[in-house]
């Protein structure tokens, strides 16, 4: 069986606030270091980027592309993100949506359809449009029924299907009679599968995880692991089928951030450095205890509001499983007591990749022996083992501020210690 790690949501250099390094050959290279086998082309609605895609890629298998010069094993899938801002049912909705296209021809037609409706696709790799999520779905399916829409980072406050300040309470409120065409949602960094599974309304929805990378080093910080019988099966339609079915023999697991690390896990007010639990927020009447402005309600709170069961009531063994990781640069930085972008971390990281293998192999599979003989500080192995077993202490992120994870909790035992504050 062939296992492939797939990241369906990244951005190109044409998206706002994204690294200039995000070009296809460099993306391919970064994926090999990370261990991502198939990655989103990103931003296919942007004309200059679409040219870059056509110039650099050639179809390798149906709907799956590779670099023309064959310099990399990385494969690409046509996937992008759009931003819909529109008024619907008495409220302004702001939704980010991941769109997967079956082939270049379909992308061309889709881009033309957007331009015909007056959408400005030229100014941003993630274009903003006044069309509704449902209208986009209709346009896509009319062009080619094999298109797929996945609501992005479903729970973030500002731009998401269930966002507290932007979305809906139910998929049906958004997509109405087309709701059955939505088969998967992206959990985003601030939520994990157990949180999502507290909503029985999502029992038929498959949860996918992607990086939403804005720079090369963030590619694959979350991902999906799929299994195929032979190389011919690694094609667009089959990937779509596996994702839509959530078949546990094929969709092996997702790779997750600890959701506390995400920027919108807890409630709070960043300017005042105030971080609150859902209960504390309710007691404070949704106002910041310091400045009395409105608090930003985080993902944990929002899930709590919409959930109809506790985590222990989630049906067992029917959903795609998940594994938690902490990015290797973060782990090394933690052990060394320096920032993850420091030179010292980079040196250790590069050496480990060279001697042991790609980052996902190191984080998820490499043996103690393999790792221990290739690190300069034994605590790196300890920290990796801790992240594998969930023996970490977490401090939740809030209102745009990333959370923190302590990967060397002294004396912590072998259970996931969800300590938030
Ligand atoms: Zn987004
Ligand atoms: Zn405040």
C-alpha cells in the first residue's frame, strides 16, 4: 500500500501577506523536506499564477501534476482558496472556501466565469468576491461536477462557515438544497477533530486538515494521510472519492496542530493581553475586563455554543483518526531555548533532515535509535516522544495571538495535559 501525505491548502506569492519564495519549484523542494507528497498548486484563479502553473507543471496522472523538468518527486493538485463576502439572511457573511479543480481546462472555465460576473481575480491570489458560497458552488458544478468545495478553517471568527463573526450555525443555512454537495470541512489550526465531532450535525462530514501556509516553512503543518493500492490510483478523482467517503481503510489519519496552539482557540482581547475560557467570557458579558470592548470569541467557545454532545459521547471508531504534531523547528527551539527561526535551530534541523529523513518521518515514525544518534541534545528525542504521546502542556492562543506548547513538561505523566491557562 502506498501512503501519501497531502496538503490541500497553501498560498502563492500572489496572495496577500505571503512570502515571495512561494513559487512552484521552491514549493516542490520544501515539500520534500517536510514529507508532503501532494500539495495544492494554490491560487489558480490568479492569472499570472495560473500562467506560472501552466508553464511549470505537466499532468502526471489524471488531475495530478509534476514539475516539467522532473526535478522533484512532489506532485501537485489544483486547489485554491477564495473569499466570499456577501449579505445573506440579514447578515454579512465572510467565508473562505477551498476549491479543488479536476483539471486545467476546468480552472480556465471557472476563472472566465468569475471574470464574467465582474470578480476582480487579478489583485490577490485569494480573490475577494461578492458572490455567495452557494453561488460559487453552483458555478463550479455547472462547469464540471468533479469540482469540490471545502469550507476553509471552518471555525475561525472572521472568515469561516461557522465563524462567530462571519458564518452560519449550520451548513444548511449556507448551502440550502446544495448542502449534500459539501462533504468535507477543514478543521483549521485552532480546532481538532474531537472538538468538531461534538456536533452530531457533522457526523456525515469528513474533516480534513491543511497547512494554509503563507511561507515555505509552514507547508504541511497540518495534512492528510491517504492510502492507495498502486501508483495509477493516485489521481484526482480517487483522492476526491477518498476524502468524500471518509473511508478509514483509505483515509488513514489527519495530522493536526494541538488546537491550543492556533491563534483563535480561546476567547480574549489581544491589545489588553486578556485570554479567557468560554465560561469566563460569558460571566464577563462578552466584554474585555480591562477595556470593556467586545471580546473576540474563539473557536473553543464557538464549538461549545453549537455542540450537542460532550467529547466522551462521540461515537468511537467510525471517524478518520488523527495524530498531533508540533513543528520540528519549534521543538528544537524549545529545547535550545531560542526562537524557531534562529540559526542554531536551522543548523540542527538541516542536520536531522539530512541524516534521518523528512520532517514527518522524524515527527511520526523514526525510531528512538535513529533519532538519538543524529541529535546534539538528547532532549530533542524526549520532546518528540512527548508530542507523539500527548505529554505536553498547552497554553491556548486567542484573538490572533498564537498559543504555546511546552514539549518538556517536567514530571508530567503520559496523558494529554490540556492545561489552558
Ligand atoms: Zn483563509
Ligand atoms: Zn481589552
